[in-house]
C-alpha cells in the first residue's frame, strides 16, 4: 500500500509563493514513487482564528470548516509543510491550522520545505518543529531550505531548484518513507 503524503501550503497571504514551491515538491514526490502526494492549500479551508469551544483532543468539532480540516489531516500518513519565514517563524495561518486538531496529527512524520532570504527559512523550520513535536508529529531532521527563492522562479512563474535543493528533497522523501512505515504500528494501536 502506498502512503498518502499531504503537502501543506502554510501561507494564505495574497501573492504568496508557497503554491509554486508546493507544486514543484508535489511533482518531486510523485517522481520519487513512495508516496501518493496530495497538495493541500490552507487558503482553501478558510480557517478563522481557532473558534472551536471544546479542546481539539476531544474531537467534538462544531464547525464545518473544522470538520473538513480534520478529515483532510486524518487522511494523510505523512506531511510536508511548505512554509515561508515571517519574523523568524512560520506564518500564523500555519500555526492556527496546526492548533485546530490534535489526534488527527498523532504518530505521523513531518518534513519541512522552508523558503526565505539568505537563511532559506531555516529559523521558521526550527520553530515549526517544536510545534509539530507537541502534536506528536515526528519532525524529521532532514529538510529542504530554499534561500533567496525569488532567484529560482523562472519567467513563467515556475520554481526551478538547483541541484542541492533537488537532492535535499529526495533525501527528505527517503527519510519520510522510512518514518511513515515505522510509525504505522503506533497509528494502528
């Protein structure tokens, strides 16, 4: 059985680059062959600032947007979070979406594709990993940092990574596949 990998676009801001990078990563994951990649855009869910009256651990969701988001999160076996760096951290839209549910995230691996200026979004990736671990997502050490990302967008608006970024993506996908299989028993328990 092939595992389902959700590639989650973390920014919802107009004019964002996340979908361009996420589409590239989705194609890379499909080419890799160990996952069924699914592109998930947070903007499509239109999640307000967390508005459920009960704690997410109870899974007693009242709002349609929460139920739709919970179903999406639960459907995945692994995640890749595509995140920009805003003020040395991930965007509030991504942190809010992570907060909405709890058990649906548990015992699944997560990788991070970060993008930004000189740092490649690495500070956002590190901050994000703390939140992932709290949700019992296993944040793998391998990641893809994309420095100076505007230089890698071609005249048609497509992301064109260099060899180092492409190799990093393959390495992360290899590790995600290992962790997805290893965590299967915990998800089944």
